[in-house]
């Protein structure tokens, strides 16, 4: 059965990049874990100066870096998203009255996170249960890439994705695969992987990350 397309398109508003609260969350959790900035940077594979700028809200991080930070601090993506992003204002279409407007209303959570290189996340639930599943709407602008070519992302748990629009290129352990609209994919998070949009059209996908 096809996935519903009632999720509203996330426009540029409310997606102006990472902000200071995200860095503050990372710093708070890092200090709670008893890790120095230099030690966390070493574990994640970035420089201490970059991590310092990130915690101050002066730098953005790639998806792979966020996954690595969350993994080292025993956080979920929901922890990062839920503590770092302000609620976006509803568009007039989402506020529309009548039966049609009501049927097209988005899920209760309307939080966005704009990442480096044109990747955006939107939480689709307000809370995460004991099963530790992150439920996201992801968007990839043309040319977007989840990780540098020589630093594919790895994380705990598994990924399950369903492409709503466009064609997403997924590189798993060096092997390329294109997942088109209406197709799904499952993959282990600990296997090196990248997600790219090599087309000139926006790619939108529903994504589950377990663990």
C-alpha cells in the first residue's frame, strides 16, 4: 500500500540551519558524560576547533557527524531534534478550515532541522517510545549528500526508508543503488553508507532509524 502524501511540504521558512540550542544540547550531554571536547572530537573524527564552533552554533555538521555525536553520547536523533529546533509556523494551507483542510493537516510535530549540504529532517512524532525508533521526513536538495565521499556514516541500529518523491542514490559499503519514488530500502546502520541526491529535483522520503 502506498504511503500517504498528506505530509505538508517543508518550505524554506523555519529551515535556516542549525542554531545555538543544538550545540548547547551537545555540550551539556558531553559534560554530563564526562568527556572533554578534545576527546569527543577524537571519537567522532573531527577537530576540537570544529566541535567548539559547533557547540557555539557557529558551524554546521554533516548528517554523518550528527549520527556519530549522538552515538558517542548515547542519544537518539530525537534527542537532538527535540531539544534543538523551534516549532515552525503552520502555513495557511495547513491551517485551512473545512473538511478538506482538516484531512490534510500534518502530524502533531512540526519541527525542522536543516543540516549541512542541503539535507533537512522533520520529526513526525512528538515522543519516542521504549522501542527507540526515530520517525522522520527527510528532504534532499539537488546535490545534497549525507556524508563526505571518504567518510560515510555509520551508527547504531538500522535504517528503513520509503521514497515519496524523486530518486535517492544510496551508497552502501561502496555499492551504489538508486531508490525511486514508491520504493523502499532497509540497511544496517553499522555498514558505511551515504545518501545522495544526484538529480535536479527535490527528494523526499520517510525514514525510520531504530536503536
